[in-house]
C-alpha cells in the first residue's frame, strides 16, 4: 500500500468527481485530499481532507469575469510562502509516496520543494501537452489560457491527460480516455424525450428563448432559480435526480465542461455545447464534439433558436455515432498511474 496526497481544484464538480473516481479505482492505497471548495466532499466519502485556499475562475453571465478572477488570484497568492510551507509540513507528517494534482496550484510547488514526485491528472493539459492543430477561432482566449496553464499549473514531473478526444501526447504526457464517477456507471440509459440542461455560468434570456423554441420539456440544473416556466423546469441540486434525468434524456445542453460532457457521451447522449466566453478549454471541447460527430456547439450570447432547433431535429445522427464508441477509461487511468508511480 502506498500513501498518496491528492491536490484538487475545487471550483466545480468535475475535478473532485474525477479525483474520487481515481481514488476508488486505487482503493489499495491511502489518500489525503487537499484543496478548497468542493474538495471537502472527499471527507464525506471517507477520505482524509485538509483545506487549502483555492485559485479559481470567476464566472458571471456565461463569461469569465476577468477582474474577479485576477482579484481572486492576487488575494490568495499573497499568502503563497505560508501556504506552501504548511503543505510541506503536511507532507512531512503524512509521508506520502506520491503526489497527484488535478489542476491544483499549490501542491506541485510544495511537492517539488519537498523532493516528492508529482503526477498531474486533468483535462486542461490537453491544451498545452498534446499534439493538435488548434481551431482558428478564439485565438486570444487560447493564448491567454495556454500562458496561464504553463505559468501556474505545469510544475509536475509527469502528466496524464484524461480526454474524450484522443490526441498524441508530448514529452512526459500520456493521454487516456475519460474517468467516470462510479454512480454514472451504475445508471442505465434510456431514450427519453426531455432535454437536460446544465449551465454552470447561468442561463441567459437568449438560451431560455431557444429552449422554448424546441417544444421539448427541459430540466435545467445549475441555476439558483426554482419552479417552472412552461416546459422549462428549474431543478433543485441533486446528484441522484441529475443522473436520473441525464440517463433518460434525449440530449444534453451544457457549457462544454469535460466531466459532464464525458458522462453524457458515455450514456450515449449527444451534447450541444455553449462555451463560456473566454473559457478556451470549453471551446476546445466543443470544437472536438463537432469534429468527431458527437454533438455541436453554438454561442450562448446570441439568439440561438435556429441552432437549437437544428440540433433538436438532427441529434439522432450523433446518437448513432456514439453507439459505436467507448468512453470508459477508469482502469486505464489507474493502471497508468500505478505504472508511473512504479517508475520512481
């Protein structure tokens, strides 16, 4: 048995769900999770947990709020030395054999300072650590995102990229299929008629009008609203309810975050992505959704009635493509990490 300290970015459910799934696939090892925000959920699942300040992306009205994001970073980075020193003390006490980071800022720095090997496991490094021709759109967003990833989140010894689109990895990088949370693997998909909508950064007026134009029942998660507006039903937070609605949906509309997109594709659900403005990772996911025939994307800030109705009419062609694909990468990822750990 090995001891693993696991740093996780906790600003959304995707990072912690992926990390918990990895831990369950490697249950012969002991884990200590560190991070902020939703990383606290690790404790509820029976794992040791220690809180860290969280550098996160601030979203407002389906856009990256640049000022808020910079202010968040500036506020937290003032305590950098103290935070890293505290992590080094935890490393000394826990005596881990390996560190894993899922886009967490502080742990790779502390691991390097303490002489502890660190593996990066996330999807964001698909942008910087794989060989691909970037789409011509969103050039400014791509350059900013690439610079941030390289400057702030590329301090690991080796990289594992979990991705629903397979690309060749650069030096020290292995690309593997998505890792799926156990509860997703336990639900049985069916072909329902409703649409599942999850928009982490808000559902704007244009999207609401577009959803109404499809004539379908829409079950909307991720907002603060409650109640119904005709066929639009705003659902309360519930992982169980969400998975039930996801498994029985006709298709999914979301920002294009990698975890939900991978869960939907695994269940055979085509995805229409509406990437958050200046959130290049979501745009890249959307680009490959369309390129591979798994779905399509449109702009959340423009009138999208036509795009939504077109996707509604033609989503079955994406469903047929998905029926022949396999998006399960749990065992591959666990074996990859074991192999990398054994090489140290």
